[in-house]
């Protein structure tokens, strides 16, 4: 019989969202009239902007003509999209990224999952704790770890604790690692790295020949001007960092699918003989072998967020979510909770009251207010004692949730 990849069997059960659903179902079975408000899952709710919709319609119409029809496109994405990204997401902030350094894809989940393929099997890595689980699980699947311990931590991964004491920023690893994942603005904690903090990371990576995998899926939600949107705003980052960006949260593309990865020309790794090799060479090869690109209408839709009308519409949606985040943060603070995030990210990270653990608080919140959130412990051992509320909701529901929380906890 075919032998399977044992590494998959090391994965701790992906119990977080199934367990949330299970507890919700038990509750609604017992309380069929309860009006549940879900502020748990990080998915957008506002409809597509009209500029995006129009651009996608036009692209379909174009494809229905003999001259406008297109078959396979370039695996890395069409030049029109890569040029628009380079100019608008980077050039406008004074960051030099060439369109050829941009690879369009169908999601940052896949990109941040696939990137580990280009590193040697025995590479060492570090992640923050709490963490977006994709970074960890894909390295488990690739065989870079042992089995998980009772906290769900895998032997072979260096976990960097993020707590109140560290402002939810990870400290530098105490021994060199080959690559490290950073996510800023952070899911789940909602906190953002400053220029000073990122500079420390870039200096460390260059000194140790490490590569930083920088997930900036939430950069559009930054509201404070002094904070960096890209790691390439930091001197030297072109030599040590890969950046991930996504249209998912930025423009409501979670169901449309478009993202991209940036690999600067100067970024090198070493082969087994110790010679320098450009990382882009491997990623371009991988992309051309395993991927045939994202669809033309989707790329035209993505391009449309950079038009004058598209940019305005996309910003209005982000402002809407960030107004939700303020309502949640202010409401919780008024009710006596200690909160983090919610200012430059669509997530509020709250400290559970009275030393309750994350799941106890989940049950209490559900029972008393019928509001569903996400237990922090689902993101790692250091998430225990915390809880995530998402600002991706309809305004009236968010207001109602906060009213109930204030009434029951305030
Ligand atoms: C939502 C999210 C993404 C984006 O994923 P897509 O596959 O592009 O939808 C990336 N990173 C983090 C941390 C996220 O929360």
C-alpha cells in the first residue's frame, strides 16, 4: 500500500475554528432564539467596490471578443498589475521595487505556505507566539520539526514569546536561525512594528545571513503616519527580506483571490557549496513550474484599486472597519477590559478578566452576550489569557455586541 507523508500526522488537530463552531452549535441547540453575533473569523463583509466590479466586467467582455481573448498569462502576473503595484504600493512611499520583483498569486496564505519550499530541508526557523498557524503547519508538513508538546509547540521551531512585557513584539532569537516569520500589523494581536523595531530585525538578519518573511497583509489598516507599511522602508531590507501582500483584507478579495510576494534582486541565500544564489531565481522557477497565474479578470479587478475611484472606495471600506475597531476598543475599555491593537489593525486583542483562560472567557461571553470571538490560546501558548475580536462586521452588529458586553461586564 502507498506510504503517506508521516509529517502530516505530526500536526496537532486544527481544533480552533471547528471547536468554536462546535461550542456555538451546542449553545444554539439549547438557546434556539439567541441572536448570535460573530466577531470571530477574520473575513471581510462589505461588498466589492464598484470600480473593481466594473473592471472585472470589462475584462470578461474583452475576453469574449476575438481580439481581446487571452489564454494562459504570465505565471508571475501581467505587467499592468505588477507595474501598478510597484508604483502605488511602494513608489508612492519612496520605496524602490521593480515590477520584475513582484509575483502575483492567488493568496498570501498560499505564498506564506509555499515559500518554505525554497529553503534547505534542514533549515532552522523562528516564529512569534501567538502566531498565524500557516507558518508553523507548513514547516511541520515539510519535515522541519518533531512532534508537538502539550502546549502544541513543535520541537525544532524557535518560538518567540509576544506578551504585554514585550509590547507583543517578538524579541530577537537568541541563536541564529535561517528564516523567521514576522507579521505586522499583527494577526492576532493587532499590534504593529515601528521603524526602530524593524530596523533591529533587519540589522540582525543581515548580521546572521537570515531571511525575514514579512507578512504585511494588513498594512492598509495602519492609521498612524509614522509606522512603516513595508519592510523595505528599512535600510538594508532588500538584502534580507521577502514581503507578502494581499488584496483580501485590503479590497474585500477573500473570495476573489489575489495577492503578491516581493523578492528583491539583492536577496541571496547559499547553496550547499556555500555559493551565493539569488532567491528570486528559485522562486521564479517554482512559480513557472507549479503555477499558471491568476485569471485576467481578477488581475484587472486588482489593478482597479489603484485608480482614483477605486482607491477612494477601498479606503472608505477600510475606514468603516477601523471605525468598528474603535467602537470595539473604546467599548471594551469603558467596560473595564484591558485591550491592545485595534488602532492600526482590524483586530482588538483583549486580556481576559479575572485570570480566566481563553476558552472559559469564550464560553462566558457566548452565554452572557451571545457574542462569538476567538480564544487567544488557539494561536499559541502565549495567547492563553487573551481573546481576539475582529472588526470585520456590519456596523449595527458591532454596536449591538458592544452594548451587550458593556451591560454584562461594565
Ligand atoms: C488574511 C491573512 C492573509 C491573507 O490571506 P489570503 O490567502 O491572501 O486571503 C495573510 N496573512 C495573514 C496573517 C492573514 O490574517
